[in-house]
C-alpha cells in the first residue's frame, strides 16, 4: 500500500492546485467590474512661478483635488494608489510628466475624497521653457488587488496654462 508520506504529498498537491484555481477565478472576477470613477481638479492659485539660481523654472500651485474612486474597489482590492501629474510638451520631449501629489487609499470608505492642497512635490522643469506653457493635470490610479494583476487608469483635465512672466 501507500505510505503516509505519499498520501500527505497527494493531499498537499490537491490543496495547492485548488488554491491556485480559486486565485485565478478571483482575478478573473475583477474583469466583470466596470469602474466609473469621476474627478474634478482645479488650480485655484499659482503661489509662485520663478526661475531658480541654476536656471530651471519652478512652480507652486494651490489646487482642489476631488475624486470618487469607489467604483474601482471590489472584494479583491487591497488598496488604490492615486497620484496627480502635470503633463506638458517641450521641444526636447514629447511628454513630460511631473508628479505633484499622491495618496494611498486603503478602503472603499476613503475612496471619495476632496483635498485642498499645494503641490506635494516640486513642479520644476530643466531650463526656462515653462513660461506660457499649456499643461494637463492627470489623475492616475493603480488598483492593487489581493490576488491577480494590478491595473491602472486615469482622468485628464485640460486647459491649464502658466503665465507668460515670472511671479
């Protein structure tokens, strides 16, 4: 007959196979969720816009960041990482992205938020090409599941521009 070690091996193999199958089904069930998040980003005030000693432009903004990301949460969501980026084009680079603010949303209850804030990270460009520059503010989010593949999305707000002269 079979030894106890052999029987234990069969039992553990079947248990791990069943667990892997359950994880795969959990990951696939997230595909059925159709998220419909919303966001509103407003630039209230440009606190300063100046040229640094090294010749780079720097901007400080006061913003209202409001979003409802509750629909991105499912039973498989561990947390959502959200960040706000300024995106603009220069002669050297087609796309420049500068992270201005970020947060980690650990639960669905905290997924509807409104922050009145200044940029958490420096809005700096190499050189002096930001004067009069048009830029987009993009709210990005990355959904981190308990099991399965992480996915991301974004909402873009357009029509923002910096002044022609330093403040």
